C-alpha cells in the first residue's frame, strides 16, 4: 500500500466523471478545513494479507500524521496513481470502510471522497516539513 498524506488548510472536491458503473451517484462536492488528506493506493500484494491487518497499519499511520499536524480530521481518498499495482475494488473499498470506522471509533472526524470517480480537487496546503508525508505500508 502506498500513502501520500497532505495536511490541508482547505481541501475540496467536486465529482467530474464516474469511473465505476456500480457505485452510487454523487453530484455534490464537499469542503474540508484543517484536515489531513490521505491519498491511498491499495496494491495487489495487500490482498495476500488479512484486510484487518492492512487497515490497522493504515490507521496507525494516519493517527500519527494527524497528531503531528494537530488535527483530528481525516479524509480518505482512493488514488490509484502511486503504483502500477492495484488491488481489487472490493478489497480496497473494504479496507477504506474499515479504516473509516476505526478512525471514527478513535474520536477522529473521518470522511471518504466518492469511490469510483475522477474528482476536481482544490488543495490549499501549507509548506512545512510534516505537511506532506509519503509512505509504503
């Protein structure tokens, strides 16, 4: 799994085009303030491991990043552009949903961008050392 986390003063999206036919219709965008946005690519090799273990590793990384950036707001964004390897849609969605539940149970305000869409993104990200963190998990 590859993860690029960016601390954003503001992050917003609007649906541009639907890429997966079986996902729900989304027509409205969202705006988030003082959050970390996790651009996550779940890879094929992740599927050889239990999804709960991969989810726990992701959540621990996101909690650490949120603490370092003094926020409890986390946005999960499926971003299949960090590697050539891609996990199945079903596995990726399950991991995202489990991560969101665990983060919310831990007191974090957590949302997901619409899965299966290309999105128009607006990012306002300050330039300090821990505002951008990349990891292979």
